[in-house]
């Protein structure tokens, strides 16, 4: 009888403790106070597949980087990493989707430098590039190529500029998206060369490259990850690289600066973000896994073959870097008077 009473008392105490825990959690949530979850709950991450949002269609540079990185990232995290292409509005739709996702680490964004430029350039952006995302790591950066069709009459960037001066507004630039590094590079060439080549936006680098190869547009500036394979195949011709120095894999292609535009340097960089509010320990795990993936021989070889400079910066370093880039792009966009250029992209 005594044992039965003791067991009953223990069960009553246990129930009261559970009730107090539930009430404390409810009060904390109602008051906006942080809830201290048990350590074992945090340690189980990841326990399901992770969605890596690519805000462009397949075939462009961002998609190429994501598909190169994801197998090794999946192995490092020990869970499937599923790429979801959510194109539209110069990557704004995909980025906005991530801001609305649960900040639990299961929805991540892989994007290029226009992630930072878009709020400066597009009036339709409703999120804060610096505060609505948790920066995880800069993957790396790469030069871009100024491209024309393989049978184009233009052999050099000077040829292209000369024709643009003779035929104002007749020649066209294809761009993967407003705010992309390729877009800013084209606008800077226009400004520094004193020409007006119309800028035609697309819903990603893949569709833009298809139209360039088909002759629907005159030229394009596109990161090497997606552009160089078409140069190697003979479908496109590279007139110049946008980096400050020539690229070792294509040493015969001059820089834009060598064509007469001193100081020209407009690379494209890529990073991974999570929604704001994602726990720091989850961000750290994704960062650690990305660092491991970037050291994978296949990933390293593939990206370096596209002239990538691999970075793998820490979340703190990446946050500081994107803040500096924000200031740089702000100056560039003001200089080219591009703010508010919201033309509808081609499909």
C-alpha cells in the first residue's frame, strides 16, 4: 500500500513538473522571450532533407554552382540536399520565398551578388538584403566574359563599341537579371564607352545564352561557370574578361581594362543564406559542411576549371563582406542611373 502511494505521488509530481514546463514555454512564447530548447533537440539537426533554393532556372551560373556543390554538401551534412529552382523577378521571388520560410535551417538560399544589389536597383523588392537573411558563407567569386555569337563580325570589344557608336540603340545586351554582376558590367561599358546598347533582361543566364547563340541579341556579359562551356564548344566567342587581370584558362582573351577602360573590375560572387532567425548552431553546421564540400577534390577541380576563386568565409566574415559590397553597388548604381529600371524580362 505504501509503495502504491509513493508511486502515485511520484506520478503526480511528474505531471506537475510537465505542466509547469508547458506553462513556462507558453508564457515565454506569449511574451516574446526566447525558449531554451533541450540540447538534444538541437543536436538532431538535420533530421530531414534540406531545400536549397536557386532563384534562377537551370542552365545559368547560380544553378551551375548549386549543382556542383550539392552532392558534396549532402554528404557532409548526412541528409539529402534538394535543389529547387524558383526563378522570377531577377531572383527576387526565390529570395522572398526564403524570407518567408521557417528559420529552422531546412530552407536555404544560394544566390549571386545581385542578392545585395537588388534592393538598390528594383523598387519591387520588399525585403531587407542585410537584415532579413542570415549570411552563412561566400562560396567564391569568378570573372565574367563579354560574349558574342561565334559568327559575329565583332572580334574585339573595341569592334563592338565602335559599331554601337555608329548604330545607337540598335545593338543589344542580354542580361541574366537586373542587378546581376553581368548587368552592372554591361551598364558600365555603356557608360564608360559613351554608347547606348539596349539592355534586355531575361529570367536567368540559361535563356539569355540560348538567345545569344540564336542571334536574337548582340552580346552578353555572363559568369564563366555558365559561359565558358559555350566558348569551348565554339558556339560563342569571348571578347574580354571583366576581371582586373587575364584568366589563366583563356590567356588570349584581354581584360575590359585593356580595351581602354582603366580600373574595370566586375566579378560575380556567390553565397549561401538562411532566413533571419535561424539558430546560430545550425548556421555553423551549414558553414562547416560547405567548407568541407569546397575541399572535395571533384568540387574544387570543377569550380577552379571555371576560374573560381574559392573563399568559404565564415558567417561573420561574409556578413562584413556583403555590407561592403552593398556600399560599392550603391555607388555603381547611382553612377549609371539604373535605379528603377524594371522592364519585364523575356522568358
